[in-house]
C-alpha cells in the first residue's frame, strides 16, 4: 500500500533513554546496628592493632557511604572528641599516676605531698612506660567506641530513624533525635558563620572570633528550638489514645520484666558463673520487652509516609556488624591473650589472624550501601 504525496509522514515514536534507577534507601536502623556492633566488638579487646583496624573499617565505610547532608559532617567532630579523650586519659596517668606498677621510668615529676586522708592518690612522681602503655590501650578502646557512634550518626538520618521507631518509643525517640541532631546543626552553623566572616575579611580564629561567632550560633539554636516546639505542638506531640487499664498494666509488666531480664542475661553472659543461664534469660527478656513495646504502641497511633523497609541489603549490613561482634566475643573466650596484650613485661602486641579476618567482615557495607551503588550508576550513565 503506497502513501499519497499529500499525506504527511508518520511521526516517529519518542522513546526515552533508559536511565538507571537508584537503589532503595537503606534502613537507618541497619546503620545503627552495624556501628553499635563494631563498638561492642571494641569493648572486647585492648589490642591497639585490632582497635586501629576497627577505626579504619568504620572510617572507610563512612567515607564511602555517607550522604551529603548536615549530619554526615559530624564524623570529624567525633574524631576530635575521641582524640581529646585519649589525650586526657594519658594526661591523667602522667599527673595522677597509674595503678599498674612498672620498672621502666620515663620521667620523674615533682611530687606534691598530700594529707593522710588522701592516701592512695598522688600528684606527680615517677611516670613508667607500663602505666602509660596501659592508659593508651584503655583510652584507645574508649576512643574507638566514640568513633563508632559517630559513624552511625554520620550515616543514618535522624528523622528517618524516628519514623522507624515503634509507637511506644516515639516520645523518647523525639528527645533522642533532637539531642543527636544538635551537634551536626551546631557544627554546620559554626562552619557557615566562619566562612561568612572570612569572606568579609574578619578574623574567624582565636578568642575574639569565637566570641563573635558564638552569639549568632546561640541565636540560631533558640530560633530552631522555638520552631521545633511549634511544629511538635501542631502535630499533637504528647497526646495519647485511651487504652484499657488491663492493657496498660500488662504493658508495664512486660516492659519492666523484659528490661530486668535483659540486664540479668547480659550480666550472666559477661560473668563466668552465669554462662549457663545468661543466654536464655536474655532471649526471654528481649521477647517480653518487644511484646511490651508492641502493646504500648496502642497509646500513640501514628501513620507513616513511605516507611523504610528492612531489605535484604539492610539485613546484610546489620548482620555484618553483628558478625564482627559475635566473632570477637568468641575470640575473647578462646584466646584472651591475643585480644588483651599485657604490659608487664613490656611486649609488642601481635595481630591475630582470625580476629583480623572477623573485623574485615565489617567492610561489607562499603560494597552494599546505596550511596556507593548510586555513584557507580551515575558513572555508567551516558553523558
């Protein structure tokens, strides 16, 4: 069939270019479970090599997966806080002494005589290498725990984490989220004001710069607090639904009994005497506490817009951190000397093989998180 000369040619059908669909967002609870599990693993060892490996693992995941948001910039603040904690711990050992006896004297400070009621405390005196090394190991463990908490704060969105909490923890979750977002917003305000002063040719360092930056930061914090209070009141914060009295009593009994069971089970796991009953009591306490939270959610019914789902990727991210903690718990019971090197006599710490491999499992989120996959998808898109 031929087309006449006056008939217009058919318009070609428009086909949009295929675009890579960005992966789904990761559940914020997965990041917190991963980071808290790494922090739990840090509490099981004082080996500086393993602690440095934990710090490197958390830092690599944060640099790879953190989004470009105000709260993601708080990781550097936690690094400075961890460094300050480590330096203060060493300063206390130098000034107040160490309970660890040592024979290798580094320096001798003038000792201040104290009255009889202050026996057991000294100011100055001999500073030994064993005491300084013991304080370094102990302070590095606390610093690693703080950095892991900073990694969770940099990777997980506080508002999305609040949406994922059960209804019974909503009010406590709001208070926690406001406390967690205070530091990131404060850091962002300070950086913004210092950049503005530098553009105007005014000093932004020293005591004078600090005083002139502190007042606008305080004013912005007060304005943000007033806006937050108005928004919470408009959304009915603190209002609860009517629940029958038996349900309230059952909720209180389950929650309180579950928390006591969790405490007793955790104590049993941490001691050698309660190893037989620790795990069953812990599991029973967790089940009772979860049931109490489920019943308590009836007091504050809420709807969620686009709730975050526990995808297989989120489960793998959380499971990698839990695996690190579980493997280090097992290594601490089978080979405690490798995870807790002694300082008397002075010996160099060694890097055990299996705990090292266990910590490297924590790098799994760097290859599974949506941020890294989204960057790879944008690189593959045609220009």
